[in-house]
C-alpha cells in the first residue's frame, strides 16, 4: 500500500509512505507513481491520540506512544 499525505507534522509537506508485504515501510518526498486510488482520509494526531476519518474504513480512534501534532489529508493507493 502507498499513503500519499499532504499536511503538517510529517518530515515533508507532501510525502509518500510505502508499506511492503513483509511489514517494512519507507517514506519518500513528494508523490511517487504509480497511484491507484483506493481511499481518502483525514488524520488528526494531538498528543498521544490519533483520530482518522477514512472514506472506506469510517472513523477510527487510536493511541500512540509518543506526543505529536499532525494534521494530514491523505490518499491511499494500492
């Protein structure tokens, strides 16, 4: 899966995070082709709480180990 993200809180303002089948992931600056649209999402991370509103998965709330602030609009690609 690829996650193309636009917003504040990541390393770059626009980035692509690629998740491989073996569970590893890496990020790259900008948008990396090819993009095969799967879904869109909005992620808001305040402190240790993360709120995600995804077009396909609906609303999710989770917690993380570290404190951050992120406001991200993303596109999920296969």
